[in-house]
C-alpha cells in the first residue's frame, strides 16, 4: 500500500495532497487495517447502485449482456476505497469477471497556480483509478487494443462519470481531479475536464489536431510507442501525467473560463508542432 500511495503522489505535477498530517504518519497508517466498506466512507453499495441506476449505467450494462451485476466496496487503505462491479451476482471476484473498478478518495490539494504562481487550493474528489472492461469481449481490427488494456472497453465511461460527479457534489467537493495515464484517457475525459496547466491544455489540443482523422487507438498507441516527435522542443514526445480538473463550483470553473487561461491555451496550441518519427 505504501508503494501504491507513493506512485500516486509521483503522478501529481502541480498540486500536492494536504492531509494535514505528516507523510510519515500517513505511511504508518497505510500499514493498518483502518477503513470501512463505504465509498468515500459515506456511500453504501445500495446508495451507489441507486446512483448508477439513476444515470443509466445499470441499463447500459444490461444492454451489453450484464443484467444482474455484482457491486462491492472495499477499503484498500485508510484513505481510499475501491468500487468493483462484476459480471453477475454469482461471479467470482476476479479480473476475468470484472467490469468496472473505481479507486477514489477525497482530499485537499494545494500548490502554485500555473497562471499566476500564487497559492492555489482545492477540495476535490480524486480519481486514483478508473477502468471499464468487457472480459468476454474480443479485440478486432475495428476496435483494437488501447495501451494498458487487457480486455476491450465497455463504452460507458462518460455516462458513468455523471454518477461520480453526483457523489462528489453530495459531499460538497469543489472539483473532480484525475491524472490520465495514457493519451486516450485524457481524450475520454474531455470536454468536461481541462488540464490545470494552460500550457499542457494547449499542447494537448495541438496533439489532438495532429491526430485528426486517425482513430483513438492509433493515436494512443503512437503516443505510448513514442513515435511522435515534438518539433517545438526538438525532442521525442513522451507522455507525462498531469492533473485534469472538472470544476463543480464557480471558483474552479471560472479559472478555466478566464481570459488569461484561454489566452495561454491558445499560445501553447499555436506554438506546439508535431510530426511522426522518421
């Protein structure tokens, strides 16, 4: 658990987690069995299922051949819980029957604002991991494997996100934050999410434009395979994690709607140029 926590912290680029206790105390707590089996220490399985039903997620699973899924919530450390949805009530709780896994926690994050350099804080729901898969599915030429995939996806991420946003609003969060591990993750979180850094947002816009007309799988595999050259910096483009944020309050939403943010995005997008490696 210590290694998992440290890996997550290493993916943060601008913001850092403020637990109001020392990191030594956090790592000590990770060795304990503290925690409960409620998502965000509040929502029961029944409450989560109600949200999934309200936003059409259960119906979407039924349409894909999973009319009676099993949902579990388990603590993985004192700060995070994992929500898993399995193929049926009678399913083994293993990866061969797993449809969805969500690891999430709420945290206060702080760091310098990328636009002004001034201190910036946000009370957020943090998506540590989100995965959808169809374990009985097959990859095809029309739907090839994306980087990091073991099984094909379910195509329900965006409707599922509505349920996650609902839960975040119920506990009074200002924002939802994710850190996309791959190019395609960042694409799927848009247009609702924006990179905290206007420079990263603009560069990503330019990268999307570069892949215009190509499939998402082709684009993401090209980035993961490091076959894209960044002409702006005269180096190979290497995907690095950066915070994407969806604002749930005017204070956060106004940051992304500000003239300064939009200007810096345009400048970065105009300056960024890509080509394939020769």
